[in-house]
C-alpha cells in the first residue's frame, strides 16, 4: 500500500492518567523497545551477510564511482554512460536487498511473530510502525548519511504510534483507546484552534512520554490530515498572523541571523534567551563521573580508563545522588530545547510578516560541526584546538530554525528559496563595482558605494536581490533598492550600538 502524500499536522494533548495508566503505558513502551531491539538483531545479521559479499561490494563500488564522476563532469557523452552505469548498479543493489529481505514490508513480516507474544499490550498496527521506524534508520544507512544502528537502552523509547484511527491506538469520544485502556484526553472546548483541528480527518495517533521537572507526563499526539487551521484573535476573530509582501533576504550564521526586506533590516542573535549551559553541564558531569567511579571501581583500569570487557555488557551501579544529578542534567537540556524551539517559532513568524518571498544561502551544518583535520600551532608552538562550531550549532540550532521557517512558509503555499552559494558569492560581491573580493572572516565591516556597512547585513541585502534562477546577484535590483537599505541599515546600527550586549553581534 502506497504511503499517503497528503499534508498533515500534529496537535498534542495531555492525558489525564491515573497511577495504573502510567504503569501500563510504561510497560507497553518498554515492550516496544524490546521488540525494536529484537528486530534489529534479526535484521543486522542479514544486512551484515549481504554487505560482505563480493557481489554487493562490486555493485556498491560501481554505484559510488558513477555518482562521484557524475558530479564532476559536464561531458554529455560521459554523463549518459555514467547514468547507465549507475542505473545498472542500482538495479543490482535492489535485487540484493530483495534477496536478503531488506525492505520495510519484510520487516513487517519479521515483527509479526514477535508481536504475537504480547497480544494484550502491543497490537499488530503498533508493531508494524515499530518495524517502519527501524526501516527509516536502515534507509539512512543504505541511501543517506547514516553510519551506525544502535540498540535502544532502557527508557529510551518514549513513543509508540498506530497506522490509522480505526484500530490499535485511537482517539474516540474524548478518550485514548488502546487494547482495553481508556484514558481521558484533556481538550479545551474554548480553544478555537483545537476545535477547528477536530474538523479534519484523523490519520493516526501517537502516545508520547515526557519527563518534566522529574515527573512523567503522557500525551496523545493526534496527526490530522490537511494544513493546520489559522490561529484567530480572540477579540476580533481575525487571523493572527498574515504573510507580508515582497522579498526577504536572510544571511544565517552559526549564532546570528541578518534580515533584509523593503520595510526592515535587522541583525539578530538566534535564540538569544537560550542560556549557554555548558558551564553548568560540565560541573554536573564531573560530579557524576566522580560518583560513578566511586560506585564502580571494578569497571576501571589503574590508569582510569574503562576496562574492555569484550562482548560482555558493562554493568554500572548508580547511587541515589547520581540519579538526582542525571535528572537535573536532563531537566536543563529540556528547558533549553523548549526555549530554543519557542524563540525559533517567534522569529519565523516575524520574518514571514516582512515578506512572502524568502531567500537564504544553502549551508552544510554537519560539515561545520566536524573537527578540523588540519593541525595548527600558534607563534609559541602551542597546538590550537581542532574544535569548530559544534557547541554553538547545538545551542542555536540554525538548521532547525530553517526547517520551522520552511514549514510555516508552506502553510502560505510559498517555498523557502535556497540560493546557489557558490555562484552567488553574497559574502564577496560588491554590487556598486560589480566585482567579487575575498574577505577574511574577521573583517566585519566593508565600504560599499561610499557607505560603511556591516558585512552580514549587506550579505542579506544581496541575497534578497538574487536573480529569479537563484544563481547570481541581480545588480539592477541592488541599485534600485540600495538607498532604502542604507537608511534601514543605519537605523539598525544605532539600535545595536545603544546596547553593549547587542553591539557585540555586529562587531
């Protein structure tokens, strides 16, 4: 059966659980984890057998070689030949996966016998979705950038979902129904958004568990079909947020965002209310490490390294103080995550209010997270750190912001336009001279047509004026809008300079 292609959105509701409800849900989530791990064991054996065959290695090598050469050639005759080579290798790999039963529906067949052992707690639809979740991990491993499949440890699986709203996990008459379990769902009849959502068809439901301030809470996430209903103003009844008109250029970095439009220019810190908790994390983790070493001296060598116990699983004894510290660390991370998502949503709404044509450079954030390969020394011979932007990207999550912005733009039927970074060269281009000049990262200000402009803000202005094919900067457009941009730019610089903390962003 083909997957549904219709759009969908999620509304989350708190479940009004009694103690026995929580125990039952915890038990079912744990059984789901065990089924996932058991299925992973079965599939891994088949996958490893497949990838060590000579046929697979030869076909994969042919595919990789063709794909790499295709990205580097412009010869039409060679392109045709390489495409044929790639297609033949793809067909051979597909046949091998079929032979070794590596597919989503084979996973469904494998999980069936496992589900039969727990018919009172796990229904067939939920078991199949567990298999689908594992197939998603294999898809990344086979077709994407996935590297390793890991077993889920105790308490790591916090959600289970069904396939539709007719059987298994389902919503009926204000309650969650699931294999004899009936739990009231806390809905708000005065909330217009929730009531409008229930007018849409329910695709399927998901039960989720969250640890908030040390207490477990359970939610029903209902996946509705269609686009999310607009949020209305309670007093006027009008739609709260509307998209503006015109172009908006974004120059996004690891921690900042420069915005240019015909009505406003801004240089903002991404998620500025997300506190850097690295210092707190470090203190807690050091205390946890001391506690773990004191409780498990037999797990360490004399030099302090953890003993290699081969295939035997290392057993750790955790003190009550360790568990409290673990809970504190988890709560810190949860608060940071929730605040980051909240601020990203607010910022996305602001950008859409400026215009409905949003342009941004393509960025490879995974590459920025990696450690530098090159070993460097300073003037005194000290080795410099190879760390790059891992922590700042983790704290500010610019990629997540772009995902949120793209989702919100889709609601208005608009795409997020990603320009070609290599051909546009927004960080190097000067529209007044129609030339490109390389600048050091430390050079934060530049002179354009006699005006001193902040580099990131100017880049966002250039991105706003990209050509329709998203390949180069449109000089004529820049010339027509530059005067207005300079007025807005200077007003923004005054705002930044009025605050010591904000002035550091531009410097």
